[in-house]
């Protein structure tokens, strides 16, 4: 039976941006008052101040369709740290606006581990619970080739700084934080900026226009672009000025 990705996500909520599936909150506006939550104090969870390790890296793993919850549980059962980013979605229940959470990228799981640990993880999950489909597989970096084999690409890994920035953005409870594709992103100038005011303070990325609004795009790799809500010009500075 496949996981229902919209079911209540109760296991280790700190890895799910610290929010239950239905927050019961009204839709927040993209105001300039700072309300960015801190997730660095979540016991046992992912922190935007994650301490880098010489051996551990953030690996991007593909998850077979509809099994993101099972994949997260599988990785955690191995004693490894993983992250499932959520999006906050506005819905109407009984005539009132509410915010629920659902996986932002249901096809990807981020695992913080050594290359050897991830290799073992991939090997162990070839067949899980008598299922023929692999639960997890590598997502490869198609921009470079392996040193020992020029015909193959290495697994994609994310720098700690970039991952912390991504986690920071996805910790903000705003339904206008959305995943986007390169097809619907019109980069205004492509400027690298950092947000200096408001709920997105500290997030850095590229300025873009989406649906006629100025936003900041955080890009981890080709299939992972996430946009903030509207950010006014005065709330940003060029990244190289900070």
C-alpha cells in the first residue's frame, strides 16, 4: 500500500519544519515584520546551524512514487538524519481559511550521511517489504563526471551553506512559498540578493518575477527551485554587499 502524502505527518515534526499537517492558522501576509521561526533548537531535528562534518554530506535521493513517508521512516530507522521539506498550503475548511502542510518535493529526500552510509542505504532498500520497486535511488549530478569513470556522473550532494539556506526558507510558515520550475521563472536581473527585513530575513537567492511579483528564488539543483512570497526591493541587498 502506498503512502498518502497528505496524511498527518506526526513522526519527528522537527524534520517537517516543526508544524503538524493542519496548523489551524489563518493565512499570514508577506509583511515586513520579522517572524522567521528558529529550528536550531529542535531536539534531534534538522538545524539551520547544522555543524558540518568532514565525512558527512547532504545527499539528494529519489523516492519512488507515493512513498516519501515510508522512505523517511526507513532512513531514520537506520539512525541517519534526513529532511523532508514541506510547503504550507492554504485551504478552506468550514468556510475558514486554514493552512495545512504537504511535502514540497514528494520525489526527493535529503539525507545527511557519509558516502558509505548512503551506499549501504541504497543497497539495503532494493526490495523493501516484498515490494519490487526500490524505495530510494541516487539522484546524479549531471554537471560533472566521476574521476574514476568519465562516462558516469557522481551522486548529487548539496553544500552545507546551501542546504541551511534551503531549510531556513522552508521553515517559514507562508503558503506563498512555492516550488517552481525554470519554465515559469523569469529572472529580472538574476541578481544574487539576501533578504534583510521581514519573515524571509536571512534567505539568499536570485531575484525573479513570478506571476507578476518580485520574489527570491532558492535553487539547489535543476529540479529543485523554491520561491519566496513577494519581497519588496527595500527588503533586499545584493549578496556581495553583506
